[in-house]
């Protein structure tokens, strides 16, 4: 089960790094995110939720992380995309790309940091 948590970690980092590049290109072009990019972001959020579920199962079977910060990072990871969605409402297209790109950057950085607190 711990190995599955590690596999999801790698998937989250790679997936959101690619999404970060996608939103950065949209922002640099002065464009909003495409419908496909928003759909991919929803898939990414599902990936984060699956990672969280695996983490909760690990806790349930007695495999707790070394630091309580790991839990905080996990909660922030799951909430990053919905918070970016709330902040991007009623904004110009270019700003929406910026908000989602920053959320992806935060997810990549916090996922790596969460792995360090393991």
C-alpha cells in the first residue's frame, strides 16, 4: 500500500508539472485555459483525491507519516484546485490561466515537500 502511495506521488508531480507548463503557455499567450485544460485539471483533482484516499487507508492500518505536516500538505494539495477555481471566477481569461498555473506550481512544490515529511 505504501508503494501505491509513492506511485501516486510520482503521478501527481509529473501530471501537475505538465499542467503547469500548459497554463504558463496559455498565460504567456494572453489566453484563458481551454476546455480540455480544465477537464485535465479535473482529472488531476481526481488523482489528488485518490492519493488522499490511499493515504487515509494507510493511516487506518496504522502506517502514520513521520510528521503531522504531511497531513497539512495533503489537505492543501486537495484544496488547491477548488480554491483556484473560486479565485478565478469573474476574472479575465489570462488571469484564470495564471491562477490555475500557480495552483499547479503549489501542488508540485507541496507534493515534493510532503514526500520529504513522509
